[in-house]
C-alpha cells in the first residue's frame, strides 16, 4: 500500500472517492482489464490509492505500488525533459534545424498523394526544427495508424522503435530515408518525433539515451525501477500485457462520429508475458517515444518533480522558468486548428494545445473533459496515464496493461470521477 493522508484534509470527499474504487473494481470484474491502479496526490501529499485485480493472471500476482508496467508513450515527457536540460546548457536553440546535428534529415521529401507503391512526393519547403520534434509538428506519423501512405511505408520498411537489436541511430537513419506526412510545422500529428528527439539527446550529450536517463534523471530522482528493460531480478514484479480475447475494431477517427462504438466483448488473453516478454530482455534500441518500463512509485517521483517546478528533495533537474515554458501551448491555436479534431478518438482536439513534451488543456469545455485550463498530461498505449493540474495542485497517475488502450477507454471517465471527488 501507499501511505495516504486523510483525504478530507486535502479537500477530497471519501464517499465520492469510493465511487472511483467501485468503478475500478467493475472494470476488473467485467474482464475489461486484468488489473488497474490509481494514485491521487494533492498539495504534495498522497490522498488516495487503490489497486484492484491482477498484475499477472497466469501467476496470480496482484498489483502493488512497485509493480512494473510498460508505460510506452509516458516515456515522451522524460525524453522531452532530457532535451530541455540540454537546451538550458546551450546545446541548441528551439528553432534550430535538427539537420545541424542529424545530417540525415538535411534533404527530406513530403508525401502529397498516391499510395505506398507510388507515393507522390515534393521537397520539404523547410528543415525540421527541434521545436517541431517537441510539439509533434515535424511531419512524422506512426505505422500503426493505418491511415496514410506514409504509415504504410513505415510498416513496409520496418520502421519500428520497439525493443530490438537495431540501435537508435540505425532506426532513426531508416526513418530519415522515408517521406514526411506533411510540410514541417503545418500540422499536428502524433508520431516518431520523440524517438528522433531521443537520438538528438544522444548526439548532444555523447551518451546513449539509456545512460543519460539513468545518470541525469533516474538516479537523482531515486527512480530505481525505471529502465528500458526489466532485469531478471525484477521480472517477478512485472505486469503481463493483455488484449481482448475477441476484439471489434474501434470506429474510424474523423471530424465527427459516424458510427456507434462497437459492443464491449468481455474477456482477456495474454499478449506479452512478464518473464520472457519483449521488455524482459536487454535491448539496443532505446526508444525515447515509448521504450520505458516504470512503477507507480517511480512515476510519482517524476511527476512530483514536475509539479514542484523541476526539483525534488533537493535535486534540481531543470529550472522553474524552463518548465513553465514547456507547459505553455506552442501550437498555432489548438490541436483542431492544426488538423487533429478528435484526439484519442474523442472530441478533445478543439480544447487542447501542446507544449514541449505534454498536451496542455486550453479549454475544458471545448475539450469535452473535466479539468482546468493549464492542466498538462500524457498517456501510454497500454492504458497508462498521468495528469498534473496546477490550479488544483493535483497529480493523478493510473496504470494498467491493456493493448490497445481503447479497449477500456478510461481516460475521460477517470477525469470525471476524480474531479467530482474534489470538494475543497
């Protein structure tokens, strides 16, 4: 268990917190997730913790604060922080082209039509900048999107930053050989930008991303269970990954909903075991976009550092003003203004911006989710998430292992449940 202060003293209603626990328990009982954990931290103190279900159904192990999860894209804020630490040291300027450090991006093409067999290309009208990597406006996408010729080209050419024997340098070079999805800076598109940013950290620091993270972030913060793979002595604490035993495809993402969501089909099957799985063996590919494993306890230390302006227990990683700058919206308007009206398959894009490594809430009403302007957050594809609400002095972290996370879309529901418990 995680020791918690009396929630009443922190402005939360215990009876309303029970609603959250009952909802989490139902997700497990209905076999939507194998197990799930939640921590609410307010005014710098833990106000509520609940864990239910199994970390590993096959082994019968429960979830603890030290259960190790694949946090996937919750790696991105860590990589962004690493880059901004180097920015503070004069390593680069945000409007500087990445080709100054990664010359393979000097001559890029942009896909303007056709298909993967015959893409129609034009030269990029400008060089990709560091800011565009940090804000996902560089022109990269993801192969799992299955929406454009560029996505298909990623799959065809093996552009995949998952654990493997290819180095980060080699995979980034492979990515640079393929066209961009749009002209740099013209749109917002979730993709491999933070993996390229991780390679930039390596070049600027002269260290592997793994070594830089460990020396400059994890050791100072006491995040001893966060790494790019789980060592043999810790694998018994690792959660297994699950997916639906019978899965319906989600409705197509577009400007407006066209279809009802598919019916929920209860049941889970093992997708990636703990022992012997993809993250339980050493990797050469340190993915700054999605490679880390971590625990609720460790990620709490990372988010506390963010909430406290870049410092935790006497260890300062980044300056207060730098972190404030990272939490500003750096887009030309909202995500919707930049071509992403339905983020996370929900009406959120019109109310969200993006900072240097996090999504930023601009207008909760337009985002159609409860929260505060200035809240910043990110999620992981296996159903993990965190958000930090400076207005409420609130940190929320939720961990599960379900792939894809859309099989149990808890993100907006959890925000509603947490905020309804705030009474003071």
